[in-house]
């Protein structure tokens, strides 16, 4: 079943270009990963340092494979110096309630 993953982060002020570059780098890596469908980046209108990345995957297994991949772990470490708090993950099933 397809899923949507929301990745929520708040970044320190003053690093917009660096943050934007890392987000692009992670997305490009995900695009080549099996099961990736699409993603979008949402910048909070009221708080431009709060960002949500919404990505769609063919299954939870595909997402977990990407989330635990060495490439993603390496890219995620690049965010650490810019983060202002913990990264939050929310996972939703797409479509009609599956249960």
C-alpha cells in the first residue's frame, strides 16, 4: 500500500542556502531509490525556518529501506549542524482506510 511520509524539521536561522542544498541532495538520492514516487518541500509561511518534506512511497518497506540506507544516513548527518530541535516523522497510508 502506498504511503506518505511527513518529515518535519525546524532549522536555525541564517542557513537557508545550506539547508536548501541538503534538502535537494537528499531528494535526488531518494529519487533513485526503489519505491520512491514523489516528494515536495513545504516552507512554513509564518516561520520560514520550519520545513516539512512530504514524500510518497510505494510501500512502508520501500520507505524503511530508504530511511535505513547508508546514503540517506550520510545525507541526514549534514542536517545536524543546522537543526533547531529533533526531526519528527509521520507516516500515513494513502487511499481508503486499509484496515
